[in-house]
């Protein structure tokens, strides 16, 4: 393992609760393990050889095999100056089999802000199976990207708040049980646009699978090879 005091970014994924069924990884049985779902290119973790899919075995000398995500984060945050993690690499084809419910983490000070040319310039009225509804048209870099109903925006907001619970999200327009008037629709339209602009300005959120999937983007993930089965993720 390598020890470093540099800061960096990563996103961890895995089970929410303790315990769970044993699974074979690299020929050995392990309880559910938290794992790495994203590594910022060019950051210290990337330089250390950390790979997407690496399983977390130990944090600062404490075994975290079978531990919940909250416990792993608690151990990570105990020492703000230095973080030492023992990781186990697994074949890429094994990731889907081992993946559990995802919970990502990024410390508040690690969020990068960068303006993204994203707008919601218009709405469209649709009808499907006798049901009428409104979709909001999203443009990226001046080009049409996708259209979504309010419920899709709301679901995205809920998912992102679970993943990035340290981030203070901007106000999201609330639900309304009745049909919106033209003025109410325009108000919701503008509020959704401002929400999306502000959220997408955070690089870690814009690059996350949930946002990329919402926008219909295909993100090509860079795969790297390493000769080590264990490495350190420098974080805080």
C-alpha cells in the first residue's frame, strides 16, 4: 500500500447495511465489500493506480469487510490529513455480479465548480394513450439533448441527494396535485432550468452516471492496468 496526504476524489459503492451473503472474489469468500465506482482522471487516486471496481478491504488499519457504507465513511473521515486504504482489484467482468446498492461519497471541499452550457428553453405538450402531459426540453451546448417529464427530474433530484448528501442542493420546485395553470407551468419551467444549471455546474455531479443517464450521454470510462492488488486512495 502507498500512503499519501494529498487530496483527491473517488466515489464508493456498496451495501448500505452490515453483513450479507458471502461471495467468491478472486477465489476467496468475502462478505459484501464497498467498492470504487469512479476515480477522477489525473487526481491522486488515479495516479496511485486506483481502478473502478476495486474492493475496499481496510481503512486506516480497520478491516471493513462486511461493513456498511456509513461505517466506511466514518472511518475515512476520522483522519482529515491522511487516508490509507487497502484495495483488492477484481476483473472488470466481475463488477456487475458483485455490485450492490450504490452509495457515493465526495467530501464537501472536493466539489469542483465549472459552468456547463445547459438550458431548458422550452416545453412540449404530449399525448400518449389518451393521457396529456408536459415534457421539458433540455439542450446541451446549444443542441437538443433530451426531453423529460417533471417526475423524471424529481427522481433525479432524489437519487442525487442520496449520493451526494454533503452537497447543498438548490431549491427544487415542489409537486402540485392539480393541473398547472399557464403561469404555474412557466414558473416550474424556469425553476427546473435553474436547478439543472446549478446542479450540472458541479463536475462530480455532472459526471455521475445518474446525470449522464438522465441526459442520454454515453460516458466512456478509461480502464487502466495495474500490477498491484492493493493500493491507497488519497482523499481528504
